[in-house]
């Protein structure tokens, strides 16, 4: 991926994120709720597209270097590592056995 192309993609993605009321500088802190809480459907769509483009650029070696040069976190949207996936799987299995979602203990 050529640097001017990657920069153009990142600029476009940042405009979309700003239209949704945030910035991609916060990408490493995004959780699922950032896409839903107090956002209109068109803002959710813009933010989802911006994050996809950011993650796409960060998935290439050249993109990683560009993101780091811009002071952004290239691994923000990276897939979970094997031990993290394993922990999630075990949590999910435990949830299925108990019939309760994690974090709902003590709720009626």
C-alpha cells in the first residue's frame, strides 16, 4: 500500500469518525457501546466504516509504520491473541453451564 493512498484512507476515515462525534485517536478505547450509545443510525454506520478503514490500513506492514508515525495505535483493532480467545471461550462455556451472563450475578 502506497503511503499517499494510506494517508488518504486515514484522512477519509477520520472525517467519518468526526462526523460521528469522535476521533480515531481513541480507537484503542472503543468498545461495542461506542457504536450504539446515543448515536443515530447514520452515525453508527459512519463510525463503523471509519473503524473498518483504520483497521484495514493497520493490517498492512506499511500501514503500521504510517500509523505509528502519526502517533496512532496500529494494534488497536488487532485480533485477540490465542490466550485471550481461550479465556473468552472458557468464560462463554461457564456462562452456558450456569445459564447466566457474566457480570449479572446478584441481579434479579
